[in-house]
């Protein structure tokens, strides 16, 4: 999972490797998405195994997400390589960023 700013091109935050779809749902709930958006996400996952959802972050959440991204890999390939080498960064619990 990765995060892109409201302009649809600026990368923010960090890449996350999630172990389950439940973890992805937790991030989406943290991002204040609506029930309709969650249903659309679930439908996209079932149909295409991918989804893009616009999070409704508060200014505080956005600032915390950006801060947590400092020093993290900016692409999923690099993060996967780090995980395979046993050098995966500490997992981030977004529930503390609320």
C-alpha cells in the first residue's frame, strides 16, 4: 500500500507491506472513508485484485503520515527486497497516528 497526495501525483507517507486484507481495511477506516467507498473498494478487490481509495485525512493525520514516511523506502520493490533480506523497517501502527 502506498499513499499519494490530493493532487494524484505527490507521494506522501511510506509504503506499507500488509499481511492481510483486514490490515488494508483498517488503514482505510483510519483514513475516514465512507461506507460507500469501502463497498467500492471491496468490489474492486474482488473484480481486479486492486483498488484506489481517496482517504479523508485531517490535517493532523496527513502531517503524521508524512512524518512517518521519512527514511522509508519510496517504492514497493525496494521494500520487498528489504523484507526478503531480513531488513524490513519496523512495522507502523497507523492507529497511533489518529
